C-alpha cells in the first residue's frame, strides 16, 4: 500500500486544489455559517469542498472508503474494520476562514494499518502545497514553482521556536511556554498560525514544536502527520507515542506535540 499511496499523490494534489478553488469562490462572497453540535462552525465552503473531494476520491479509488469531517455518521463497527481509507478535512481552520485571514487548508490523507501513508495539505489563499508519501520524502510547493524537499530542524534548546494556534491559545499552552522558558532559561519564540499549517511549519524546519493541548480530531492531523514524519519529525501524545488512526471508537485525538525531534520529551515542560 505504500507504493499505492505514492501513486495517488499527483491526483490527490489536483483534487485538493480543485476543492480549494471552490472554497475561494465562496470566500469572496458574503457567506454565512452555522454552528455544529461540537460548537465548531460550518460554512457552505466546508460542504462544497467535501462534495468535490468525496466524489473525486470515489472515482479514483472506488474500493477505498472515505471519511470526512463532514461525512454523515458512519457505523463504528464498520469503520473499525477498515484497513485502508481516505481521511479528509475539507476545510481545516474554518474559524480562520471566517476571520478571512487566509490561514486555512484542505487536508487529504490516505490511512493504512492505522498510519498516515500519504498526505496533502493545500492552502488555497497562498497556493502553498505540502505533500508526502511514506518512504518518498516531504515536499513544499508554491503555486506552479518546482517543489522543494523539506526537513524538520535539529533541536537547539537554547532557542526553541513554538508554533501556536491562532484561535486556541489557552492556560495550558501558556504554562507550556513558561515551562520551556524556565527549563532552558531562554524565552521561546512563538509563531501563531491557523489550521494544520502549524504542523507543516514544524515539518519545514521553521518551528521545533507545536503543542496541541486541547481537543482535535483525527482528520485535523492525518495529512500533516505524514508530511511531518517524512520530514523527520512526528506527532506524539503525552507519553511520546506516535498518534495512530482508526484504532478506537472515538475519532478525538489525545493532546499531542507535533515535534521536529522525536526524542524530546515535551510533556516534561508542562
């Protein structure tokens, strides 16, 4: 399945960009939104991108099921039996979309045996694409320019750079920053950004860690997770164990650290 994931990469990038184009058409209008049961916003753009991605992936791989943030409820028993499936967030960063700050993405991942083996993260406003497939490296591409391979940075505890959420900074996050400063005697540099772009920031060597100490879902991390792993980093839980996918009834992630250095125990700073 590793090679199969790589084989789909160009098609999936094209699908993500087409979904991004649909998002941008709505972005330029006076759109409305509603709140879902988990108190997260939903817009016409989420639904338009979902419809495009699901239809195109179903054409590309009719035998591989698709799970989207905006999917209808899928029977847990059936889902837990899936060995391979597409996991998508049609519009990651809807709050950023509503703020019109451009920091939202289209996320598409292929999951096999509980691991993300191919991921595409596309930012429609900037035309920036991050992509990776297992065993083939991680890449960043600006528009139609040549893609460049990206690598996570080497950790220097004398100057830690932390990626933080634009919309979800809280007391625990501040405690983490204080813990880093206390332990290293150096104030960490903070870069605030929306959506899964924070994971990609770690993957391309611009940040050491992105701590997420609040609720997220598996579709929020899956695409960026493959990119980060192929760049040399990982997304790990509080026990420094890599996140896995579709391994439990709930699709909620544990609190996690997207880290450039897999050996660093970031939870000790809390």
